C-alpha cells in the first residue's frame, strides 16, 4: 500500500529559516572576527582529557611499533581525528586539522615533550574539513578547508579563547566551483614556499574523472597544486596531472617542491604504485589521468595521447599504501643519515586484499637533490592479522628535532625521539 506523507509548509519554512540563519550566523561570526569584535561564543573551550583508559591503551599500542636502533616512540597527545599538523615557530604549540569540523591546539607548556592540554581552536568559526594547516615564517597560521582558505594571525599566542584574529584568504565556495564539491578527495594541504606564496594541494573527486571534467579541473587546479599570494590574489596552477596529493614540502636546500600522490584504485592489489614527486618549476605535468601511478596507463585513458613532457615520480611507493603527509627533516636530533631526508606517513590501504602501509617511510637524497633510497622507518600499526592499531596521516618536527606522527584512526599524536649514540 502506498501512503502519502503530508509535510507542513510551515515546518518546511522553519527548517529553511534555521538553515539560512545558521549560515548567516557563521558568516557573521567571521565578519566580527575580521573587525576584532567578540562573537558571544562560550568562553569554556572544549578540551580533551590526557589521562585515563584511552591514553593508557594508546600507549600500550605503541609497544608494537618497530624503529631503528636508538629511536623511541611515545604518546604525545590524545587528539580526536588528528590529521595534518603545523608547529608554531615561536612557541611549539601544535595546531591540528581534521576532516570534520574542528581544529585543535596542542600545548606542551612545561616542555616535557608530552602535551598537557588539547583544546578546540577558534570554535566561533564554523569550519568544513579544515584538514590542511601551515605556518608562514612570520607566524601566521593558514587553514585550508574543503572550499575556503583562512588565515589566523598570532594564533599560537591567542588560541586560549573562542575568538581569534582571523582573515579570509579565499571566501567560502571560491576555492573550487560549488558544483564540484564532493565528499571524496576533499582534504587539502598547504605550505608556504620559498617565494613566500601559498601552495595548496587539491584532489579531484573521482577515482578517474570523465573526459568532460578535465578542462574545468585543470582550470581550478583540481588535478594539481595551486599557488597564490598569501592574500589569495594572483592564483595560478603550479602543477598539473596530480590525482590526489595529501602531503607536500619544500626542500630547504634547493627550493624544489616535493609531494605525495595517491594512485588509481581498482587496478589490482599490486598496481599501480604510489608516488613521491619532485616539481622543479611551474607548469609541469605529472601524468594523471593518463597514468594511474608511475608509468601504468589507466583503462579510461589508454587510447588518449598523454602529454609529451610528463614528469614521472622520484619514488614509486608501495601500491595502495596511501602515502599522505610528508616533511623534510631539518633537525639535528636524529643521526646524520636522516638529516635533509624526507619522512612520509603511509595511512594504509583501504581496499587491498591484504592491507599494507600504516607506517612511516624515509627517503634520503643524492647530492644532485634527487631521491636515493627509500626504506621503512617506523612500522607496526598494522598487526599480523591485518588489524589496524593506528593509521598515520602526517609528520611534523618539534623545535627539539623530534618527529611527531598524527593518527586519525586512533585519535592521537605520537613523538619519535632519538636517544642512541
């Protein structure tokens, strides 16, 4: 029997009004912050307990992690949904993005190398997938959301209340066309380059996009990496042919941009490889969608002529290990072997018959600045019975030279230090 459900026009109107009011209120809060006004948001910041059963269980899980001799891993902080990290250049406060609606400020005020507080950052700002965070050299925190870019001046000094100094770099709905918004591949990352410009990795919504999408995706950098002035002006596509990069960093020695890229799914357990790439100039093409990873052609574009000047990866990573965040190691704590090299977080496979990944990889460089050897650095978040204890997302360095690892599966940040000789 078919039953008709009658919906009151008044009820529909009330729902529409509530949605519109919520959007208006969120925009109004940002406008208030731009004008250095209070928003009326509660002064009681949401905080995350750093003791108890959760903390103890996470610490025990780390007993499974294997590291080279002389290294030690410990729990730094319990941080729900922890994704990409930005370490304050003056204070060492760690700002953590998520794929949800919150950012966190992680503080080790006593410098014991264990967080003593984890609080929500800027709760007066309504956020949508604030995954990517990065600092400029003059201490401005940038946050790249799904379809907006924000800047928070002096964030590491004024994160203790709900209202913070804020600026809109790219307004909501103007990073990509609203019609192209998708739940898939929407986690952006950012870095400030040697040219003092803002670089943003994008990600296209598809596994392999249909041909009719190529033009618009290339126009907006949705298969590439964007570059713009720090105020959002002079936007341009720096790199093309990138499927879904969720990690980037600049080599401080030669200024080249390195980035990870996730390969095409559904082509088999052992193909195509993941990628660690090196961009030496603007406008280079890294092969997607003609290539699904490395030099493996995609089925959808196997008969299409690829660009003649495709730049292939410096390192072909394990297929479907999901290489995400990366960083050049510029510290002095670790042995000379690691200084100037690249650490990469592998999130772990989600659709491989036998999972792989959930580890930290290390690549050292040759004298000419190209990749040399790649090896496993930290492993053990994936058990022998294929159960994830954690899934690393990003790596970042504390001022003392120790390495932080974020984990969105377990909701934690770990610290790797060197205590050997």
